[in-house]
């Protein structure tokens, strides 16, 4: 009975350790994103180099359609990251996140 309880405690500890590590990565990413802002809140560009694996860079995009009201050549909507595949090239690069503007 004690052995079963010890095993259960170990499994619970591993689950909490995994969650803790996920939170630390998230906090690290938030800190990096905050570092991308300059004085006055303007956004500073961040360059990330990704290497294609299995025909993917590990993220999806959304947007890029020009606004009908826009007279400019560039889209006022922009292109944004809609998904970062877990353990893919973009995920491992630590910098690209959902809602980032490309």
C-alpha cells in the first residue's frame, strides 16, 4: 500500500514538473516578446530563422487579404500566425507565437 502511494506521488510530481516547465517556457516567450518593444511602445522587428522539416516550418498563417477600403498596395489587415505546431521548427525556435504579425 505504501509502495502504491509512493508511485502515485511520483506520478503527480512528474505532472506538476511538466506543467511548471511549460509555464516557464511561456514566461520566457512573454519576456522575449516584451523585449521586442522599444521606447514609447513601438514594435521592433524580430528575425527568426526556421529550417523546414517534413515540408513544414511548423506554423500556420491567416490574413493577407487587402481591405476593400484601402487604397494602399499593402494589406491593412496584415498576415498573422494562427497556429504554432507543438515540437515543430517554429515551436523550438522560441520566438514565434500565435497572433504575431508577419
